C-alpha cells in the first residue's frame, strides 16, 4: 500500500512531526518500510519517503532481508554531537540512479527511541554515521542534492530532471494526486495523532 515516492513529491520537502505514540500502526508501517527498502536494495528509508509525515526512519546497512538482526529503527532522532567532517558518495531511494559526493560529520552522537519506546544513545561513524545523517535530514525535508557543489549539481541536473519527469508522468496517470492535494493530505496526517 505504501510506495517509495520520487523527487519532487511534496512529502520529501515536508518537515515531519514527532511520533507521539508507538503502536501497532507504527509497527506495521515500519515493517512495510523495511520490505520496500529491501525490494529497492536500499540501506535506509525515512517515513516521509513513503508519504508519512512523522519523524522516524529505518536502517539496515546490510540491505539484506535475511539479516533482520541488523535492522534498526530510529524514532524522533536527534543528532546531539558532530565531529569533524569527510566527503563520500551517497545515493537515495527517492533519486533512483543518482549518486553524488556529500560532506558530512565524520562522527556523530544520536539520541532516539526504539520500537520498544526506550531511549537509545549511539555513537556512529563511517557508513552508519552517514546514513543516520542522511535519514535525519529527510525528516527535516532536506535532501542530499542540497549539498552538492555547483559542478556536481550541474552534472546531476539531467538525472534529476529525468526523475522529476517520471514523477510528473505518474502524477498525470493518476498514481499521485496533485501536489496541492498531497500537501493537504500531509497536513491532515501530521495534525492527526491517529496516523500512528
Ligand atoms: Zn534518501
């Protein structure tokens, strides 16, 4: 029922609201997000990438459904410390086929809640640290293309246009409502605590 939405679906620029309740509905959405993520060979997926305007994301750095022990859920995450920085290549399931170098903190400390409702504090670097920063950005409506320098942005432009054309075509076919209607639905979901 959920689908991974491509750029420039309005959910990707939506500033998500905090999760107020961890219940069966949220757990079902999390499960569905892991399955969609594996089907696309991704390592991380934020709720607004499936049109849900709430602050949580899922990660499995192995991208392997056969390794559920590696599944992590971050609810209401907050990056509380950042150390130095480094540049590395990133992609995003909302930008199929697009990759670019992004500068991120080399080490971070993140505080969040897990599905059991326990507060978890985690020090992360390398791929884990980068993925957490990328996904937390999604919850604020920030995208990795925002960080590309002018030259990288220019070379990414054709691919971004292609992804956007795919979204507009799907919209014309009725797969997505108008952007205005999507924004209205997002506001309504964000207002209603019943969404989780
Ligand atoms: Zn992404």
